[in-house]
C-alpha cells in the first residue's frame, strides 16, 4: 500500500524521519512532478546528522532504500512535487 512521505507542494519542506528495518528494502518515488522538481534523500548518521545520499528528479524519479533512517527534502527552488513509498 502506498504511503505519503512528503506532501505535494512548492518550496522548501522536510519529511519526517522514515525508518527502514534491517533486512528490508523500500521503494520510494516522486509524485506529481514537473521538469524543475527535485527531492534530496538524506541518511541519518550515528551522530543524528543527515547526510545527502541521492536525489529524486524527473530523470530518476524512484529509488530503492535499504536499512537506515532517511529524510526527504524539497529545496526552495523546486517546482511542485511530493514523495511516497510503495
């Protein structure tokens, strides 16, 4: 079942933490994007800081994540978009 990670919108926004259990994988994707949309995927490190590890764009709208805690960030200059998991 699909679950919203980051609501559709414009401008800067961060998702809540998204944990992925050890041994599991999770498919994530952009939704309702245009050619200027982007979302940064960050992995939470052992000190509680977020390290950028990838980006969802119209050219690469989906990614598979493995164990860890992630955050999704839409930058201020992004066109409207959101993110969901499947």
